[in-house]
C-alpha cells in the first residue's frame, strides 16, 4: 500500500534538496510543492505544520517538520 | 572499546573518517547530520578539483565517499558529553554511550543566537537562521535582518528579491560587511538600516508580528513577519568542558591537532586554526587522523 507523500519545499533550501534526494534514492514517489511560487500552498504548509520552516513532509496524515531521516524511514518502512 | 571516535560529519570529520578507514583503525563516526556547514553553503568555487559545486552537492559527494568505505556511522546522534577515565574516554550521546581510546572533535560551528525573549518561542514561526531556506515564505512581507556582516548583507540581498521592506538591525555604528555587498544591498530601496540599534524582544501570538528595538537610546517597535538572525557563528563545544579554549570558545590545538588532553584531538572550524574554509577543514581532518594513528602506535 503506497502512502501519499508531499514535500513542501523551496528550491534554495539545502535540506529540501537532501530530503527529495533521499526519497528518490528509496524509490518513493512524492509530490513536490514549491512554496516560494505558490502563496496558497505556503499558507497550507503553515496551517498543517504550525510553523514556517521548510521542508515539511506530509506522509498521509502525518506531518514531519524538517528533514528528519529516521522519522521518515520509520513512517515509510524503509 | 573503539580506537577512535570522530565527532562531526562535515568536510573535516568525513576526511578524518576516510583516512581512518584506510589506516584500518577501529573507529566510529557520530554526527547529527552529513555535510555540516558545507551543506548549507551556496556556490563553492574554491574547493580544488571542483571548479564549481553547490553546498548540497558537495555534501552528497562526501556521503558517497564514506559509503564507499563502509564507515560505521551513527547518523542522527548528538554527543552530549565526554568523560575522561584513566586510559579511555566515554562518549555519551543522546541515544547511547561508547568507549574509545582517542577522540577527534570535528563538530564545527553553528549560528549564534540573540538570546532575547521570544527567540526560542518563535523559532521557525518567523525567526529563521537561514535566509536561503526560509526566505521565500516571506513573499511581500516586512522582515528584519539582525547583523551587519557579510552573511547579514547576503541575506538582505536575497530577501530584497522576495520581501517588501527589509530592516537591517546593527548593534555597531556602521556595517562591517564588504563594501561590494553593501553597495549591492543599498541599490535596492527596500533596505532600511538601523545602526546603533539593539534588538530587545520578539513579539507575536502564534507567529512573529513585531520586534522591539532600542534605537539610539529610545524604544521602538517594528512590525515584521520574519526575523533573520545573521550574527555569526559559535563553535559546537558544549560537550567538551575540559579541552582548553580561546576567547572565541574555539578549542586550542597544536600543529598536529592535539588538544591539552592527551588522546583528544580536534580539527576544522571548531578549533583556533585561523582560516575557516572547506578545504582547510578537510586538510585538518586528514592531519588529525594521521596524528591519532601515530598516537595509537605509541600506546
């Protein structure tokens, strides 16, 4: 059963790049949302996570703030 | 019991690890992340062998390099203390504890904090230490940059492309950034510089809404949504109480990376080596492991 993964990111943030590389290496499909280009999505990210730092990674209903590799591994069973 | 524990996985700790693996030392690498400050850097054009590489790309290359040697790496662990015994050290982390004969401290530096009310409370809720990362979230908003050195002006220049008004808050009487950066930043009419100004408090409800400042001896409130703290770096040495440090809290090392404690070595930005450069940190890491190797053979 595939979990739905969304990455809220900015193109310039190093940890966003690491997070996306990590997902790609593990063959995890995800939707990348560039919050610098989309004010509405930026607001959605703030509402979901209660904070303004990127990246925010949504795995189904669970919100991970920052590139927390161990938590992501655990949630995706990788 | 390990022969060596390397603390930190920036360019310094990783180079030290590669050398340790090649010397077949029984060692462990411990770090909360890979790449250290290099992972946060923008464009790198002075690391020989690469005419141009970005910070995240270099971090990736470093990671590949340790993978090639199967280096035992405790990623995501932070060292909390070092305890000296007669002939070994205990390295405690937030998850476990390890015994070792020698240590290389390569824990680098981190952003300095303001230490004013509201700063911790509003971290990532308007307070940021990385304009490159979080800047785009402040599109068309008013923001403050604290600091007046090169990184503060670089942050201001980045934010000029995104934010509405940028207040640059400088404790000193004039900015210390390179002239070329100041000229570039001042070209844009969005930048307002407050000299001789001290930030006092960060205010807001759920998110930052203003900053209280003391501007030339009178209090003033600037309504802002974002506050970017760019006041320099401090060494990560909280876990290492007994090593001797200079007035910048940097660990003092000799030419062979030895500290005042036999068996503890240090290298890279965490030390008093004057120049803080990626290539220098990497070189120092190599030196430190070779010194450790020499030390271990004499035990």
